[in-house]
């Protein structure tokens, strides 16, 4: 069943996942308790069904355990989100990704075994804030509560120097894992790699260390 997804909850977040997966050729089962929302995805998803996913027998009848990855995107009803996740776990679904609406919700989801937990609104807010605060940061991806990946445009302080000259690991505790140059991506660049103007550096590290680096790039 590789490449098959089920998305439960067809609000803004779940709906965008269905659209993106479908556009890229994946088989997607779209599920929601709301008939109007399901009708919206009838011609888009591989299958779209009206179902109460807090009912174990309903999920069994949909063959949910055969899907490689199930995304629980139920937003408004935390109880339904938690119960659905618990049933999916008990049915043996391989990978379960769940949208969390707050920290309490996330804590419960972790305890019952959700594989991936996302905070779409919070994460997008953080990404926008980072973009507003710094002209050098192009994108931001939270990996955990303490670690992130950022894309930084090579400024005057970074360009025309080799990685060994920059020595970001020793100075800030962060690592350059790739360099994007025009249409090419240099993975695990060598220490003597020269950073050119307009290069994009993909850097991983602790949030506190990334913040120190970003502040140093802003300072004159």
C-alpha cells in the first residue's frame, strides 16, 4: 500500500493535504463527518467518504489499517481527534500524523502514540515572524521543541569565504548541511567549499544557537 494516504478531517489543513497529495499522483482516501466537505473532494481525492472516525467498526470497514500513512486533521473537536488517533493506533496503522490545536492536545497525542504531531497555525506564525525579523532568513522548519532548520541567504558576512573560514560549528554550534546554488544543491559540502553571493545555506541546529547566528548577521 506504499504511497496510499488517508486524511481524516477536510477543513483548511486537511483539505490542503488532500489537494497536494492528489496533485502529485498519490492515492488519497478523504474522510469527514460533514457531507458538504466530503462532496467538495469527490472529484479530487481517489475516494471521499462521510464517516464517523470515532467508531472503530467504521474505520475497520474502510480498511484503514491497510493505509501506510493516516493524517488526522480534525481541528475543532479535540475529543474526536484523540479518540480517532487511539483507534488508529490500536488497529496497527503504520504512521499516524495528527494536527494538534494546543499543548495539552499534543501531550495527550504523544502519550497515546501518535508518530508525528503538527501545529499548523503556530508553526506558520513562527515562520512568518522569523521572516519579518530577518531579511537573511528565507525559510524556517521546526524539527522539535529545541531544534530547527533554516535557510539563510549568503550575506556579505558569509559570502566569499570557505566553510572552514566561517567555522559556524565552532562559533555557533550549528551545521551547514547543504548549499543551494542556482538550480543545484550541494549536500554535505566540504570544508573548503567557497560560499558565493546569492548562495542559500541550509543550516541545522538548536534554536538558541540559530538565534545567536541570526542576530550576528543582523548586527553591523
